[in-house]
């Protein structure tokens, strides 16, 4: 791993959810292994060197890899790294959210939500995304029938969730406006890993459309999710 900067992020206020993270032993459970497979289908992005190793940043006096849920924020960080450290031949790589979240729980990484997602939950315009829990978005009235019963789609992108609601509303106007609810990733992980079979947890994860479009345009069809280095 390469330490490329030594800036310290400002203090981060606690989020509204205050959800616990998994203990190390829980990552050895069958429930987590099944859930990680589903979460790893959701991309987050990190700036990496030519060997594909995520760069590390000193944040609050700790070296951390940084994974961005917002591909546009990741592109800005990539541009800064390429300008400041051209010899590293940096690029963006997609990493499965499950792998990135596991690293964040053992203190070696940070998953950074998009500012837009935090603002959708009421955060001010100048909010600091670093250190905040990753939100997921759902409309409780939009459950779909799955193999194991009703399944509620959970979107990483508030914009994507709102777009689906708009489409559904235009096709079949409801009696009451459909509302978007925010859940934290740690709270969802905690709930699903406690189940004997996470597939029956009633959630389906939806990757951000902007992230998938970037991967398809930049890498091409058939891209694999690169496992994070542990």
C-alpha cells in the first residue's frame, strides 16, 4: 500500500442511525458469507496504483483506504492523485461493497457515501461525507414478490429510487404520495447476518445506475468485481 497524502479529515458528526458494526467473529459466519456475495455485486470505487492496490490516506491520524459510493467523487479524487503523483499511474478500480465494508469494520478502510445521498436525508449542503454511514433507500410500498416471499429493493442511489417512484406513480397514481425511507448499511447488515438464510431477509440490493454506466463505458462488458486486498 502507498501513502500518498497526509491530510486529516475534520471531525465528523455522528449520523442519525448510530448502528453497530459487526464484530470480527461475525464475519466468519455463514450469514455474512452469503450476504457479502450479494453486497459485492454493488460497486464502490477506490483510487489504486498501477498494481491495483488501493492508495492509503492519513485520516484522523490513521492510514486508510478510501472507497467511494459516488463514482463522480471518486473521479475527482483520481484526478487529484494523477496530478499530484503521476509516477503512481493511478486509476479507479471497482470493488465490491461487501469487501469494502468488511475492511471498514476492521479499521483499515473507509466507505464514503455520496453527498447527494446525505443531503436527501436532510444533511446541510456543506456536510462532510467522510465518516458517515452509507445510506440505502427504499419505498416501503414497492415490495416485489420473490422466490422466498416479498422483497424490498434497497437502492444505493436516492436519485435512482426517486426515478423508479416517479415512473410507478405516473403509470398508476397512488392514493397517497409514495415516500422514500433511509436505512443505514450497518443496520441492514446486522439484521441480515442474524438470519440463518440471508436470502430470505426480504431485501434486494440495487447498484447505482451511474456506477454501472461508468464501468460499462470504461471497462467494458463482463467486468468482474475486484476483491479488496486484506
